[in-house]
C-alpha cells in the first residue's frame, strides 16, 4: 500500500503525515504559538518550549554516565561524550585536523583563509571568534564583575571564574588518553595532546621556529618585532605578555592569591603553588628518560638529563666556551671577560 504524501506548497518538501506538514509550514509563516510564561520567548513547537523551560528551572535531565555531568539539551550531552570516547568526526580537508563539533571545524577553517570577521569598534583589532572579541572588549571597559567567594579574585568572564574555582576544588575532569594526565579545561588538554602528536602548525614569519599554539607564535614574534604592548599601571615597565604584566603588578600590590592547602604559604602564581605543594606531597612527576631518577620540577629534569646527553646549551660569545647552566655562563663572563 502506497504511503500518503503531503507536499509543502512553498518549497515542495513532502511529509507522510498532515501534522508534520502543519509543523513544517511554521518555518515559512514564522508562526510561534508556544510562549514561555517566564521570559516571553516564543517557539514553533511545544517540545522546544519544554526544553527551553529547563533554563528557568535549572533542570538538566541529560546526564553523562561516565562522569555524572548533566546537561539541559541531549545534543550537548552527545557532544560532551566525545571527550570520553575521543571521537572527532569532523575533519579539516586542508590540514587533516579533526574536531568533535562541526562548528569548531568551521571556526578552524578561518585559520587557513586568514579571515577574522569580528572587529573591535574601540581599537580596530580583529578576531577569528566572536567570543574572543567579547573578552577583548572587557579590556577596554576594565570590568571584572565575577568574584571568587573563596579568595576574592575577580574576573571579566564567568567562565574564567568557573575555571579558577577548580583550583580550589581540585577538579580535573579532562584526561589525556596517552599518558592519563588530567587537566582543568578541555583547552589545556588539547594543548597537551600536541606534545604526543608533535603537531606544530604555526610557523614564525621571521624564522623557521614552529609552534603548536597560535598564541605562542604571537608571543614569539614579539622577540623579532620588539613589541611590548602591556604597560604596568604603577611604573614604566612594559611587557610582551599580559600574564607577565599581571605577575609583575603583584610586586606593587603585594597580592598572593594562591594559598597552600598544607601550610600558610601564599603565592602570586598558581604554577608556583603547584610546585611548592609537591614538597608536602612528595610528588615527582618528571622522570629521566635515561635512568630512574625523578624530579618535582621539569627544569631540574632538563638540567639532570644534560649529564646523560653531555649537552651544554649556553655559549660564551667571547671565547666560544659552552656551559650546562646559564648561571655558569654568567659567572664565566663576569670573571673572564668583564
């Protein structure tokens, strides 16, 4: 028996049921008969209104069976599951890089085209992503409305506050499948994964050095250009990195927002706190690839491995003598050539 077909007179699309055609016609008419009594937003289907109401009630009915995280929309849960499975179904036809979401692939394509469609109306700076423009605009406003209730630190964006609060809670929900190292954000996991893949798509236009992250390339190129756009508000010192400026300004303010959970010592940088806490925990995550010796600080591992490799990277430009440590080169230059 042949199925009934109900064609749309506007676009020719056919439906097996009259009710489906009726719903489809709202695409053309713009009719949205289902209205939210909380905010007045209207929808073409009652099911979409029902999902929308979860925003007001705070209900998140779709839960991940791997980590327990909940979502308002089932589609967001499906995207989230790719974090656990490692699946990246959307591949760039230019460089072969894969992504968990099609929208992320579309944004990535701007790297190849060079397109930066989002422009700041204050200074003319352009951005690949609208979210980066939004963040940038708050630099002009110098607004930091979101404060941490544990240490009082303020942030321009709510997502920065949420990431910061994980420092206090210790939550690290993103894990590398290669080495099982965990991270606070998916962004930091992605950066880390490039260590395993060796991927460095960003090349310096002044030299042959390559980088895994575009921001690292931008910082590096400032060595060639001499650009130091970030000026201290307390003195005339300037910096090529915003993070270095913020750390420097703590000298003036005396701010040390990161407190050790084992003792009363405080630090201006989260990285310094993490290194310090290893004194209490005894953690030594950096293992020598030549012997079984382990270290709590990566720089100590690098220095140690030079014993095995014989590497002496610090060269005296006056006499050609090489040294393992920068401090040894400094002492040599001071004593022999000054």
